[in-house]
């Protein structure tokens, strides 16, 4: 299954805070120079995808750095302007026009990772990891990421390479670099105090300057500060935010990579993925809404071991069934298949998946590392997607479920074989006297032909086409489902 092979991940949409990125805005300074070929092979350009543009440097948004052969580290604010667009990564050259093009499968911010791991407090506009669709050339060596104590930063001298230098108002396609020196915490705060600014340099930041002056800008966000091939920091912004963009009193503010080292290493080990934030279409999920009908019954223990509950994370709730949102099914020991609409109510929450029991209170808890919708997969593969509303989604779990739980077998059959097929529909959430039960329920139903279904709907309502990606099921006596159930 391609979802397992390529580890595609969901959630490519993130909320944009009207971030005004100036394409390719430069490093300004006396000693800024163009980087030599092969000098910084791990530095990449993160740009908008625009195959018809003969000047791809004008689509450059920010810089990044390869921390593995498939992972790019940059700043979170870099991605805030992409909306529905997928970033494109130019790798392996100091010339954007000559780099190798790669696409982004998913991204994950430090704060999203922190929400899962509960490692540290959230940080405004932190770092982000982007997973590429394929491994870069092994001749390109990623930068070394190591943890160093903050004291080592004192007056450390390094280089900052980035794309985006302007020459006579033209945005160049060449990488540029400058030498910077890290200031101590006291020096930086004192510099701001002289300007009557109360700014505290916290453990996740440091300041860097050059003499003569060298100042970076928005197009350079995500650029690395390196020393002897080691990654020291990721450029965040110029500070203070005074009207003159290149005022000599400003300093270059970097995020201290050692502060985020657990996040970077965890990505490499566990293949965490992004996209926990998705745009919510105001989907009103009714927790545990039931199957209604005469012959609906509770499922027996072990009858449908592959059926799971997808619920909100709420460890303090003694009645976890009230946090149930929808149902899913294990298609592998690490992947859950469900409806796309199921995920639209989570916003920046991470779903929790209850596995291995017909009782939500007794199942094993698993957490979602990433999810990917069919629509997003089609977009990455360049496939035409005819049916864009309420599609399916795959959720990758943080760890494999018990090997004693057998995932469901996916049936591949022609439409003609479906007509009249008797099936079980399985779901969590039966209501009993207005109480949401913690037990799984099931009912037997029959698949009806597409044309017969359309006629039945038209008699009761307005015409509704049953497209090839949909099937209709009915029961006699009647059984009605709500939200997401499994056939």
C-alpha cells in the first residue's frame, strides 16, 4: 500500500496569519558575498511551486537546511503563507535555477510535536521540520546537528548562508553568505535597553551581529548559522521592529538549535509527521451518535477487533465515550482508515485512538502522529481528483498495535459484485436513554445498486448522484447511521 511505502502525511493546510514574505529579500552588509559552489550543500530554497516561471528565484519564500537526507529544518513562520499550496524545495546547488526539485509530503512544527510529547512549553513561531517526498542525492551531506551548552555560544563566530540577494533591484538566483558573531545574553539585552526596549533573551534564542554591519530579512528566514559544519541556529527575524528595516541598531535573532534537539532527533527516530492543524469546515460532530434501528445490537467481545474509536484527548475524563468523535478501522498495525470529515473538528488537537476492545473504556490508547487525506495524496501525486468533498483519510499511529489484533482485509471487487451484498456495519456510540454508551454496536445491512439508490433518494428529496466512490446501504427493518461508521 503506497501510504505505507511513502509515509505520506496529512495536514498540509495550516492557518496563515497574513505573513507578508518578500521573495528573496537579501542579507544587507559590506562583507556579504555569494557562496561558492558546494560550500553549503545542505542549504535549500523553500519556494512556491510555479513550473511556468522562468525565474524560479522570484518564487523563493525562505531558506532551510537539510538535517537528514529527507528532512529540512526551517522556521515555522516560513510556512504561514502557503495556504493550500505545497512548498517546493530546491536542493543541491548554490543556484536556485540549477537545484534539484523536491516536494513536501508533510511538515511538523515544534509546538505540534510538543503537544504530543508534552516536553516543554509552547513557543511562538518556533522551528518546523519538512519531510521531502524522496531522499536527496547521497552526495549531499546533511548538516551535523549536535547539542551544545549555551555557554559555548559566547562570541562564537559562524557563517549564515541563505538565498535571496538583490542586485540593482533584481532578485538573484544565487546563494549568499556572511560572517556573524554571537552576542552574549547580557550584551544583547543591554543593546536593546539603550534603545529603551525591554527584551529578554530566553534560552531558545540568541543574537548575532557583524562588524561591519550585516542584517538579514524576511526572505532569509530559516537560514542556518553554521560553524565548522555544525548547525548552531536558525534565523528568525530582525529585532527591534522599528520602521527602518535595515537600521544599524538592529540585531539578527536566531533560534538556538540545541534547545530543539530532542524534537529534531525524535523526528528522525519515530518518523513523526505534520499536519495536525487542518482547516475546520465547522463540522459539528455529535459525540457517539448512534446507529438507530430495530435490529441494532452491541458487538460481542473480539467480534470486530479492527474497529477503533477516534476521540478527543482528555485523560481527566472518567467517561471517555463522551469524547468519542467517530469510528475508524485498522488496515495495518499502524494505520487507521476513516472519513475525512471525521478530522475536521479537531483543529489543533491531536486525536486519540482507542484500539483492541468493544469497550472504549477498556481499549489501548494510541496517539496519531499524522494523517493524510486522499485529496492531499492525489495532489502530491499529480493525479486528477474527481470527488473532492468528504473523502477518506489515513491516520498513522505513534506505535504498532498488538500483533494479536488482525487488521481488516480490504476487499477489491467490481461494482456488479456489490449489489445485494449483505454486510455488517460497526460503530461506537449507541445512545441508551440519552446516555452515550461505551460499547460498540453493529447491524446487518444490504448494499443497493447505484441507480436504485438514486431513485430512492429522488422520491424523498432532490436528485443526488451516487458517484463511483460511494455506495448505499439499507436495512429492513430500518437502520439509520450518523457520522462515521464502518462497513
